[in-house]
C-alpha cells in the first residue's frame, strides 16, 4: 500500500514496476492506502503484505526502511524479497549495508568515514572499549 505524495512510496512504486516485468510469475499489486483501508495513517506507508497460497505470510508496516528508505534501489528491494522467499536471488552480501553507510555519511558529514578509518587499528580491529566507572 502506498501514497503517491510520499517520496519513498514513489521510489518503491517505480521499482515494483521493474520487478513486475522481471519476475512475471510473481504478482505485484499496489493499492492507494487510504482507498484500501479507511484512515490508514500516512506514516505506515509504504506497507508490504506478502501472501502465498492465499495466506498472509509476512507484513511490514511501514516497509520503507526495510528496503533502504529513500536510497532504496532495485538490488535492495530484490534482496529483501529474496530473504522473504518471494523471488530467487543470489547476493553475496546485503546491498542495504552500502545504503546504511551512505546514509551515515550523508547525515553526519563526510568526516565520519575519515574518523572511522583513523579509529581502526593496524590489525583492522575497530571495536571500542568503554569504561563505565564514575
């Protein structure tokens, strides 16, 4: 379920259209949330409901962050659908990890990456140890 007024819904809607052409054996259905469920709150969009053999097997409300938020892409959506056994895909790593790093850089500035690299020891151990004594 989606609302066209929300950017994350518009992005997902475009990806759904591409996936529907790519995975012709999967039925992708979109519905305007407020026309489908009266008083469905905007903050719950996009919502994802997965049915198999007429049974609800998964629901994610809201689902935008599950796919990577406004930075979602075809790979991140395919990965999630693969995790949920909707489609058969083979990824070596979660493509959302790159989106998380990109979001972190965007939110905190480009210095985050530089600080992270400086914090890593020569052996690659980047764990931090905190002493909670007062």
